[in-house]
C-alpha cells in the first residue's frame, strides 16, 4: 500500500501566522480581547469586517446573555468608548481603512447582560460597537455605492453575518444586523440549535446576538399589536 507524502506544517510558521491574525486591541488591565480582520476579498458586498474573539478572561458577556434585550443603563461611558474607536478609524490613512468615514448616527442600542452593542449607521456603511466592562471593539461593513432600498420588504438581513469563535475555549457567538419596515413592531430570530432571540429595533434597523455556534435559520415578524406578519427563512439578502 502506497501512503501519500503529506507535507507537515512548520509550527514556527503557524505561530507567526497566528500572531499576524490575532492582535490585541486597546489594552486594558486584565483584558484579553482580540481583533481579527477578514480580508476584503473574502467578503460579499462588504469591504471590511472586524470580529471580536472571546478568551477565558472574558466569558461574562456569554454567561449573562438573555434572549430578550433589556433597557440600556448609563450609555455615556459606552458611547464615549465607541466614539473613540470611530475616531481612531477615521484617523487612519486611506490605505489603512475602507474608503468611507465611520458612520456617526446611533440607530440601535442592544443590551444583554454584560454586552452592549451600539449600531452606528450612515449612507454607505454600518459599524457595530461591541462593549463590555472589559473592553470594546468594532465590526463594520459597507459599500461605497450605498445600500439598496428596503422597498416593500418587511425585513432584510446583511450578508455576511458575523460568526465568532474563541480559538482557545471554542466559545461561540453569532451576530445579526439588518433593516426592518416601520410596519414591524417585533423581530424574533430562530437559530439552527433551537434558540429564539428577540432582536432590538431602532430607526429601521435590527440587532441581535446569541452565544452559540447555531446560525440564524428563520425570522418571525410581528406587528405592534403582537400579530404575526411573516415567518421567513434566513438569509434574506439586503444588498
């Protein structure tokens, strides 16, 4: 029996590659968040996406997660941290960032346990700030040509979605952002592993996240009185 000669990967090269992909963001004491940037060529209808990976020192957000969002607390320190990150984005040279300035309109604030997400929107792009007491990071995407109008659709989600997994603990989370019609009063996201997550709605936008690797499967849309408007499979492309 002939065994194929399978080349072995050099551990040193793997370690160098790992450190090239995983870099600490704005260090704070006892915080171990990492930033991971996906090359623009790997995205559909997006130029840049930044993902946050959990580590064992930062599982509070997952442990305190709730399927229903809660009313946000004091937003002043949250917005200050997020705006600082947006300022850092804009301060980069054109070759170091996407070809748009960071959006500044606060459209949605989603609060679940220790995690606060703030969705900033603009004509060409959206940036989602993820903030816990242990750190802050940003996820963004956009299109220089602008976004397609929602039209008569009730809901449309963005592609790609954000799927995040800690390289050490294998803890996972998924984030969904999208747009919604004014006719919709409530959005519930169903996942492949059986979760039903109530999204936060604001100014025609929706945000939801859940601490599992199960991808979004369907969306239930309700009117303001609680009546079901539509149940649809996801993805429902937006661009």
